[in-house]
């Protein structure tokens, strides 16, 4: 009888915040599991969350949706457009909780403290584009919430490489630091430099395989970043359906700004556009080099299409 009572008590007090890892992983203890136990300790203490509750009934909570990437795929535009919905509460800055060790060691309580205050009916969203290409992130997200709804926005891999370079180039220019031309990154010993990190980030099928080890495909909604730029409303409609949101965002929420060359947002009569750092012109690239880059992505793109059961209008 005593043994039975002891077992019952253990079942009651066992932390339920984090589910078990997928069966595909070995039972051997990993450093990730050790860190996870520390996270549990930091989040299972009594009264830990009281300070996160506001008098108006809102509170800070773990996100139910994460925009996991991809870098230079349009994550900021997606977040801003999604924020038009009244049932969305979005974290303003990239949190980098799951991919930066210093942040991850802070525990889930720290992660919650980075979230916006939201009401019970709202979905909390955070976006960190680096999550998609970080090998350790899928397991960590799964360990926190295996029911997480994930948003992944992708663009033509070749265009994404150029955008990747452009961002770093302008960052150096603003600091008055010299930066090599894109050709110096793309070409090595007369051949395409496949070790260039920007190219690796565009090998979507490799990174997607890692996420599918932990999450079923129906938990990952892929947003077509190229279509989002050209005609945002249909893509946002799909996101609303994926998140099971009531249809609140309308075509009237978007208008094309001819000066900037892309769509801006209109919300309750207030108009706003993305930061001037968005939509920068790409560097001029030799046509033959661009064709070589597009040819390199042909097979990886094909593998990605087969993996997700969907095609995209990429070169």
C-alpha cells in the first residue's frame, strides 16, 4: 500500500511542461536533456509566473506559434502582416532562445519574460529566422511543446543568397567597413563556392529534414515568400486558416507603395511600411554566375519539393 501511494504521489508531482523526446532518438542521456532538466527546475517553482500577470488580465506566456525562418525570406514582413489580426500578440525582437546557448541556459521563465503581454484568447508569436538552419533547435522546441505550430517562409534560394549578402554588405557599409564583392564569396578556385554560408542556408531540404524528425508536416506551414511580396493577402489568408484564426485580415489592409516598390500595411486608417532596410536592391551579378547558382540549386529544390509534397516557382 505504501509503495502504491508513493507511486501515485510521484505521478502527481512529475513536471508536465515538457513532453518526452521522439521515439526515433536513442535513450542515451544527452547534454540537451541535462539542460532541459535545468529548464524544468527554473520553471516549476511555485509563484514563478505571478510577476508576469498584469492587472488587466493579460500575461506573458510561452508562444503557441514560432516563425522559424528562413533568414531573408520575409519573416519581418510576415510578422507585421500577421500582427494586423487582433488575436495575435507578437514579440517585437528576435529572441534567439533556442539557438543561443547563453539565452537557452536562462530557462523558460526568461523566455516567457521576452514575450508580449497577451490575453487568453490571443496567440503569442515570436520569430527568429536562425531557428530553421540551427541543428539543435527542432529538438529543443519539441521538448518545450510538441504541439507547436510553426511558420516557415521561403523564397527562391538564389534570390535568398543575394539578399543574405546584401544585408551583411549594408551592415558593413553603415559601420564604414570594407566588404568583399559577392563574386569573391560565390567563386572559389574558379568554381561555385558551395561552402559559402549563404548558400548552405538556402539548401532547404537539408534543414527541413531535421525539423520533420520532430514535427509532422501538418504542424509546419510554409509561406511562399515570393508570392507574399507580389500579392500578400492570399498568403496571409492561408496563415489565418493554419492557425485557426477567424478571418479578420482583409485585402484592404494592404496597399502598394510605388515609391518603395512593395506592399505596405493599412490598419484602422493608419498606414505603415517596413523599415527602409527592407527591399534593398541586390548587387549586380554576372548572368553566367547567376545561372550557375540557379543550376546548383536545381536538385536540392527538387528534393525539397518531394519532401513537402509541394512545388514553388523557383528558378
